[in-house]
């Protein structure tokens, strides 16, 4: 079993409150718009990190992290990308690949809006953890945490911080 912390849109912001949850996870996944790489450096010191770059990320982030990150966690096929859309309105750049080879979990960031949506047509779970940074239009800072146990995704929790 793996305890996952999922975050996105840090926009160069990380604090002790976020790091407290990092320490409780087995792995941290970041769905892009990292900002300054000090954010990911602080996470990597504590836990294994899977991440992608987002539209605000510079050449350094784009060198260190891919646009798409597809991997297995236990028996779950995971695909993380920053701009991917939502079911059934996926981004044109990922739609065909999603339809021909859907993952079990499709994770995006970008919108700053927390959403967890089962896509029954593609038999996948879409997750967007919202934004945990302080830059953007969102009112609340949010992250997700959950467990992966074999093929099961369970114990999903929303972590909500004070207003920006």
C-alpha cells in the first residue's frame, strides 16, 4: 500500500503546513506549475516525487520534469499532465491517447479547481487537486491524499488550507 499526496499549482510556494503532509506520505505527485524548483527540491529531500511541468514553468523545470508522466503505482496505471481537461471535455492534445489507452487515474492541474470525477465511458478516475500555492484566482488552497492498495484507490481526502 502507498500513501499518496497529490498537489498542483504551487507557483513557487511551499510552507511547513504543506511539508507536514509531505512527511506523512509515501510518495508525492505534483501536477505542474511548480514555479521555483526550490518547491520540488524541498519535497524530494523528504519523499519520492513524480511531477510534470506546467505552463508557467521555465526551462529548468522543463529539463527536470516531463510534460506527461505515466507510470504504475502498485497495480494502478497513472498519467499526470498539467493541462488535460475534464471528462468528457479532454484537451485536444491528450484526447486520442486517453481514448485509445486510458489509465486508471488521469491527473491534471492548471484550473486551480479541485475536482474528482469518475469517467465511466473510459473507466478512469480523473483527479485535479486544485491549487496549493498562493498565486491565482482560487479562494481556498487544496491538495488531495489517498491510498493505493494493489488495484484499489481508497481513503481519498481533501486537504484544505486557509484562504489565500
